[in-house]
């Protein structure tokens, strides 16, 4: 695996040692059991995989390279590099300016960009339409394009499936910038539809079976299908791909359900003529992080803390997994921990911050700690250090790391 050059303040003295040890002990990533750091007052349960993934580290490395290599040029980011406020704020402090919000609202008109400027494409990629507008400015958009290679893999697979007369069904959030980009790329060769969950897959299954009409389809999926999409024509052959930050288990459940629908319609022997095998498009990092999170649940912690940007899709899904089994707190960093008794936690269903009761009186308290793919390990360190301070922990971190399980 490539070693990326990213600013040292994103690295960590605690988590980096845990990850290095696990990598040495389990180079093929076959053991998903968490690491336990046992202090006197608390046990931190650390997942096998979490934090920065390949695509994020690649994006950060290229962004800072753009800054250091072009000290006298205007550097723009199309939108947020990744969904992490610390990373984006630091890029802004280094003079980088955002052209758009993640939702696509224009902050700086493209007309203000010149051929002397540099535009960084974020890890989520962008639409072909926006790419063409940026090319028309003459700005350098190629040298520091940080589009995640696993996102590009989904685009390439979608294009090939379209060339083989398949329609593309994307499991994703239709307003997310990665999904908007994937729709744009798949539209070149294939009719495209976005579905957000298994419920929408079941509605789609009823359209395929004919128990829901084309009119029903257009009402249910309004704004989520490509121009000219004809359900009677375009649902004969499909391939399912996903927004790489979605729950891999849900993508698989959607695929399995639709596969069963086509088998019911056409028979097992005909399934290959109606549904492509797209398992190879699932992002390995998202899958590993989610599998590791399920292993955290099996370890039966008392509470869980999930760290990351509130608008981070992959981090939200980690919260969804954990909150079904234990009190789970979604924070952006150590400053959200107000005291032993209170924490400012983001509520993913109501989409707002809540002040909640925090550390229960359990000795030792077992706390699962994980983070999203765009969260620096250094932030996880800060959260752990603050918890140890609040709990007046007598053991040192160095002592515990020597005896980590």
C-alpha cells in the first residue's frame, strides 16, 4: 500500500501505534477483532479499520502539494475536499478558496477563474457538465485532480454496463456530490436511476413485476432518474452500483432482492441476461470499516463515540450500526465533550446537535471509539486524551500501549 505524504499534524502518536501493530500482526486483514486498550478506569475498544482511507489520503496529499508547488497562484477547490471540517478549514487557512458548497450552490462564479489558476477536483469527483465548464476557463484542473480511484472504478464499470445495454441503478443519496457525479458519468451510455434504500428497491421490484405502473414509477422516483427513462424498456437489464460511502451490507441486500425479482420473472438460468454481477465495485475501505464496526458491537461496549464531520455519509452509517446496540455519540472532536456529565452529540435522524448525558458510572467503563474515513487519527487521539483527563486515569498511554490486546 502506498505511503502518502500528508501534514504531520494529521498523524497521531497513539492511534498510529495501534494501527502499525495490527498491520504487522495481520497484514492480510483477516482478523476484524478490535484492539482493547485497558486503563484502570476505562477500556477503549478500537476497531481494526477506521479513519483515513486511500482516497482521502490521496486527496490530502495532492491538495497540499498544490499549495506548496504553486505559492503565487490562485488555488480553488471545487467544493469541500472531504466531509471533515478540520481538513477543509486548514486548506482555507492556507489560501485555498471553495467554488461551490457540497450541495452545488455557487460561491465564486466560474467566470472569475483564469488560465493561470488551479482548480482541485475533490475526492468525490464531479459531473461531466461541471468539468467542461472548468475546462473552458483554461485553468489547470488535471494536475491536482483528487477523485478517488474507487469512485472512478464505479464510473468505468457503469460505462461498460451501459455499452452492454444495461441500465444503471445507483444505491446512494441522489443529492450527494459523489452520486451526482456518478449519474453524470453513467448517463453517457446508460439510463440511470438512484435509489436510497431497500424500501425504494422494493418499490422498484413492483415496477419490474408490473404491480406498479410507469406512472407510479415516475411519481415515486421523481428527480432521481435520467431524462427519457422508460421503466418498461429500461428495466429489462440492470447493474447495481453504489455511492461508495453507503452501507455495503445494504447495497448487497438491495442487489439480492432485485436479483430474486429477476429470477422470479425470468428464471434462474436467465439471470445473467438481466442483471450484471457488480460486487467488484464495492469500496474495500468502506466495507472494511463497516465490518470492523460490526465487530465493535460484538465486543459489547457500554457506549460508543463516533468521530467525524456531521455531513459525512460514511460516518453517519457507522453511527447507524452502533446506535442499534448501545448509546452512541456522534462528535466532530474533543471540544464536543463538555464534561464527564455532558456531551454535544449530533442526532442523525433529526439532523441537529443535542446536549446529552454522557459517561455512565461503570468501572471500568468500556468505550468503543471509531471515526469516519475523512477524520484524522490525531482527532481520535485528542478525544481519547480528553476522556482520560476527565476520568482522572492514573495509567499512562505509553504503559497501556505496551500491553494492548
